[in-house]
């Protein structure tokens, strides 16, 4: 399991995201996550923002 996670993290495994594009629930969830990330990044600064981005 650890090897799979490492491979995924380092880009050695790429998910086929085209299946997700067809799912309206996935699209909505991804949109909400993106919007929330943008809001959070605007609120954070300095060390907190750096920690979030790493």
C-alpha cells in the first residue's frame, strides 16, 4: 500500500480523471473544494499559508 501511495504522490501513477468529468457529483465537489481553497488562501498569510501549500 505504501508503494502505491508513493508512486501516486511522485506522479508515477496517473489516475484517469476523464471518468470523473462525467459525474456531476464529482464536478460539484471539485468546484466546492477549489472555491474553499481559494478562500482559505486569501485568509492565510505567512507561515500558515506556507504550511498549507506544502
